[in-house]
C-alpha cells in the first residue's frame, strides 16, 4: 500500500489536481501537453481509478459503448465486449498512468476535505483528511459527481444485526449464498448486480421506489480478430469511434428538442418488459408512469429475467423501518433479512456540501450555492473562487453520450486558461459575475425544453429546489464549440506572476507552452 506523501510546507505548486479517475488523469495529460509540469495529483485512496476503482460490485460495467469510453488522444482498440466491464476500464486507467508516466505526480492517501483561497499569496491551500496541506496557484477538482455514496437514513437502520453496505462499497467478504438479501434502490447499479446475486442468494427482496425505463443492451463479445484489426489500423478505429459518437450524439435531438421522438424507444422498453415478465401485477410494478428519458435510461438484458424468478420479490411500498434482522415495508409487512445492499446512488447536486471550499471574502462554495444554486460558467468556474476549476461540474453531465468527451473538452480548456495566465504575466483569473450569470441562465433556459424537465418525474438530476443542475442541455458538439478556445474576455486577470514566482522553490517554475492549433483542439470531437 503506498504511503501517504507529505507536502513541503514552503513549496507552492503550480497546479493541484484532485482525483485520479478519467478527469484527473486526463487533466495531467492536458497540462503536460501545454508544457505545465509542476503538478501534484491528490488521491484519497491507495490506488488509481476513481469511480471505476470504487465500484466493484458483481456485474459492474459501462452503459456507454466501449470504444467511446477512452480518451480520444489515448484510444483503446482492445476492449473485450461492446460494453466494457469494470475491471477492463480500471485496467485502462492504470495503463494510461503507466504508459504516460503519470504516477510520479500522484500523492496517495490525500483526501481533500476543503480548500482556502489565500488572497495575499494568491494561492489555494488544500486541506486533507490526513492533516496535511498543499499549496498551489491553481486548483482543479476532478472528483466527479459519482464518488459520495448516498445511503438513506432509514428508521432503525443502525439496529440491523447483519451486514449492510452500499453497492459502491461492496463487501466481498460477505458470502450471499443462501442468504435473504434486501436490495434497496433500483438505479443503474442495481440493475447490474441484482441479476448477479439472484439465484445465489436464497431470496432477493427488491425495494423499488420508482421503476426505471430499461432498454435491451446490445452487448456482445468483441473477437480477437476485430481487436487486432483495430490495433493494426488506428485510422479505421478512429473512424469507427467517430461513427459511434455520431450515433449517440443524434439522440440529443429527442432528449432536448423533440421529446416525442422518444416514443418508439418507450414502445421498445414496454416490449422488453413483456418478453420476460408474464405476471400482469409485476408488469404494472415495473412500468414507469413518466415519459422515457425523464430519468436516466438504463440498459440490461438480464434484469427483467432476474425479477421473474420465484426467489425474487419486487416490493413497491417503500421501507417503513428496519427492526434488528427484518425490514418493515410501507404496507406494514415484515420480512426477515440477512443482508442489506443499498443501490441508492450518490450525492450529486449536494456533493460539494461536504467540502469546505472558501473563496474570496471568506465565503464558502456551500454558502454561495445555497443562496443562488449551483451556478457556474461552462460547469467549470465560479465567480469569487479564482484559479479554481471543476471537471464534470454542474450541468456538464450527459444522458445521451460519453462524459469522457466532456472531460476532454474541459481538461483542454483548463490548460488553455492556465497558459493564458502565464502568457499575460498575471497571477490569476476569476470569471466575471455577469458572464457566469449569462452562461447559467442560458443553460437553464435550454433545459426547460428537454425531457429532463418536462417528463413528469423527480430524478437525481434535480437539486432540492427541483432545478436541473446536472445535465448539459443539448449537443456535446455545442459544448466543444463553446470551450474550444479559452476566452480571456470572460475573466478578470489579477496580480503579477513575478510576485507568485518569488515564493516558489527554486527550479520549480511553470513551463509555458505555445497555444494549441485548431487541429489539436478538434481532437476531442471523435
């Protein structure tokens, strides 16, 4: 196990990046291409991989086609299936770090708990659970939205006598064979692991609050011949990837412009239920009463067959309380339980409430967003929090395409922004309040036309006020267009770089780079 690294209290790094998933590692690569090498990546765990390290539940896999689930600058032709299983995705990230010599930037055992902007020094002081502090001119959060498990506060849950764990913290020491397992939640993780434990456990009690629309999953093994072909012909592999991207991107029309175009998909989903479920009562339980697309559309071929098993029961009355070794549902029925598995998702719209990020004037990000909602410019920057960037921040999630595309747009933009500060001779930048307000208003206006808002459901895309703070409203091509060139006029530049440079350890100055070409900027398009 890697030992936690201790920072030099006198050293000010150029950039601190937080998190070692696609976002964090992608940002390291983008900064290196820009010639910025004084970078430290803080990782809370003892290994790389982000959400693909944490989620090891049975059946864990991507629900985006494999060949779209890698960086365009580091494509992977060797996926074994149409939809990559978790071990292969994590292996890709490990090899990415090794092949590009990124591990030297990583400091393990450093979980960020907060950060404070030092106005006098014009640096961020990053605080960690280990009690260490790291200083940097620029701070980039690559933590992503799916890293803090949401466990519901059920009455009596603390009294449960058996093992209980969240799917993102799967306890592989618990043997489910012959056990009565209660699964609470029916989201994207549950539809993957429930088929894996059904038939292993003596019985599965599936507590469903709201059913999901589930489409067939066109998943199949990819032959060794096909993998070798893509390996030998990278141009054709890139063309194949571009075709996948275009197909996924076309779905944005239905999600964001013409929700009526989703009706054929709803018909397919209904037929998908009917092919596996013959019990009309169970069909009714599993058929949503909201428009398809309002919540995340899921894909699975084995979920409905698993629910049709005699040893699986779908319970829709909710959970009233937990009593020692049993669960009482909303109808008052009590069932004995040996193990509880929470498939209840993550803290998304409130994920940053757990961090003490303090910007100009001493105000915390939590306070600012509590007053005005999670407002940003392009999902990356927040006014009065200078030199701070978020990757996969508010309103940059997707329901129709690969978020890796969004990550590449953002990491390139961040590298351009930092390069622009270097080129200006200034010490930092802060997004203009009016730019942020205009950017956020445009996003919310476009969201008002989409299925996420008009579909008749409540989803994890919405915050406590019912505002969608998660999804990017429209084509990812539009996001690429808006982020392809960093716009200095959107920001206020401040300070002198010479002042900041004087506080650095000798020999640790940031290297400056020639701006990217238009051709370089376009690489993320496929």
